[in-house]
């Protein structure tokens, strides 16, 4: 029974995502319309999208490099970029793995920090910075549009995610909240040494508020490039939306696809794109291709991490060589 549950947990999200994609391609939209839209895409817009996707990955790596630097460790931007590509590859193309993309990225980073808990703390703060800035930018853009009923649904999703990110950041860095936990409690928990090391890393971040602010500001770059990539795809297939609406709708669909429902958000993100873009009058086949096109470009760049990973130590070797236990759960989701 345990084995059945184990395989169900690993492969049901993948099966669900595939089933949703089959439904969207084969029943919800016309396959011929999808094919015609792909064939007619403007080549210049496609090249812009490919370039902006790379910019998004590089800026994301830069943000993580800054956060690792706050821990007093230095790692090159190139190496962090390789780790970022490999992490995205695990999240979006390797189903059923024993370790998620965020986790393996943190494991590689632990070589620089000398501590797995510190590396995992950096990756967690990196993810929260991305989520918080994505929500903040989307909220700033949608304020002038809030009177429109279709935008209010998007606003509800963004506010919910922004609230969760804010609560998580405060909970992880606030000493006042930690005082509410009875003394000695952490020593009674499994992996207590790792938990304390993780807590120490979070307090280091708390003591570097200017550095955290810099990481948040840098977060505007990958978010802008990520949204710009979808704008280029949408313009390339003639979706006909202003950039301000992409700045709201793309983050919303990205947040929904980050929920641990399907493997890597496949299927769920596309369904969310059809729904929310459809509220703004975009044809279903165009909304589907905007989401799937962006996801495919990200996967294409992430595949570069596969041969690069061959030059790196195996994760198992790193795990044995570096002190501490990982404290970050496997995390599916899109690039934030």
C-alpha cells in the first residue's frame, strides 16, 4: 500500500497535467486553429520572446547571487545561472524525481555556502522575493483597471498570493513571532540542528534589510522580462491586448500554475490562461498558445542545463560532502 501511495504521489500530478492538456488541445480548442496560429507567428516577435526568456533567467540568477552574498559567500553569476537552469529543468521536465527543482538548486548552492540549511534558506527567500514582486507589480498595474469586473477576479488571486508571501516573509524573519514559540521546542523536532541552522540563516537575512531591498528591486527585471516574453508571443500570434493587461494576466496565470496541483503547472497554467485571457476577449486557442509558448521557451533554455550538469558533481556526492540536512520541501512551480 505504501508503494502504491508513493507512486501515486509522484506520477498523479503528471497524469493530471497531461489529461488537462489533452482536453484543452483536443476538445476545448480546435487543433487546426492551434496549428495555424503556430505557423503564422511573427518571426521577429518570436526572437524577442526567446531573448527575453534568457534575460529572465539571468536576472533571476543575479537575484539569487545577491542573496547568497548576504550570507557572506561568493559564487559566480555563471554558476548560479547554471544551477537556475538545472532547477527549472527538474521542475518542468523531470517527473517523479526524488528532489524538486528548488531543492536541487539549493543543493548545488550548498557547495558555496558550506551548509545545506543556509543554501535552502537563500533559495526560499529568492522564491518569496520573486513572488512578492510579481504580485506587487501586477497590483500596481491593475489599480487603474479595478472598476472592470473581469479584472477584479484577477485582483483577488494576486491579493491572496501577495498576502501569503508577506505572511511567509514576516514569519520567517520576525523575532517577535519566534518569541511565541516555547523555548527548546526546536530541539525536540526531527533534524533540529538543520532547523536551527536554517533559522540562523534567516536571521542573517533579517539583519541585511538593504540587501533584501536590493534583491526585491532586482526582482523587477526577471518579472518584466517574463511578462515581456508573453507579450511578444501574444503580439506574434495577433492576440491584440495592451501590455498593461499582460502585466496583470500573466502573473495571475503564473501564480495559479505554481500551485502543487499538476507536475510543473502543466495543464493548470494553460487552463488558467484560457479562462483569464478569455475574460478580456482573447480567443481560446490564442490564450492557450500564449501560456504554452512561454512555458516551452523556458523549457528550451532550461534544457541547456542538462549537458552543463554533466560537468558538476552528482547531487548525492554533494549531499554527503556538505554538512546539515535540507529543510526545504520539494517545490513545483514556474520561474518567478
